[in-house]
C-alpha cells in the first residue's frame, strides 16, 4: 500500500518559518478513529487532520486558511500555491478571507512546482 500525506508549511517573505505546520494524513475512513486518536502524538506546532487520500480537500484548505494561514498573516499577504485543482478555488478563498484582508494569489504553473515553489526549492530539497 502506498501511503500519502500532505504537508503545508507557511513561510514569511523574510524566510521565517511560521510555527504551525499543517499535515493531512491518509486514513481509510477519512478521519482518525478512536484508537488512533488515543495514541496520536500531539504537538503544539502541528495542525493534524486526515483524509481518505492523504491529499488536501477543499474542506481542508478552507480550514487551513481560517485556522492556520490567516491568523498568522498580516493584512496584506501573498499566497503562493501550486496548480492543484483544490488550490484554484477562488470562491473558497474569498469565503475564507477575513474582512479587511488583501490577498494576492500567485499560482505556480502546472508541472513546475519542483522547479519554482519556494518550499520545494529551498526547504524540501534532497
């Protein structure tokens, strides 16, 4: 079985990594069962959720924007996202954006994430 997960870290323009790391783990049911919840390591700097695929769904993106991204950002922010279809939902972004916030979205072209996404180029390089 191939196990998938999504990691969403947030960096400031200065290169500073924000404290809260978001992880979407793959769970067959799409959520953590009672036994998994009981034995899950809880870290204050990790925002942990689950999906059936391990990939971020629209609901996960909305929750991440509301609970992680916007509370840690300023009034004028740039959101750099890749071409994943979930990320391109402008209605979802508008609904999650707090009143008075200005968001500039920069979308990385398809099939170029590994070449130009800041986290892939500077953080997750191996």
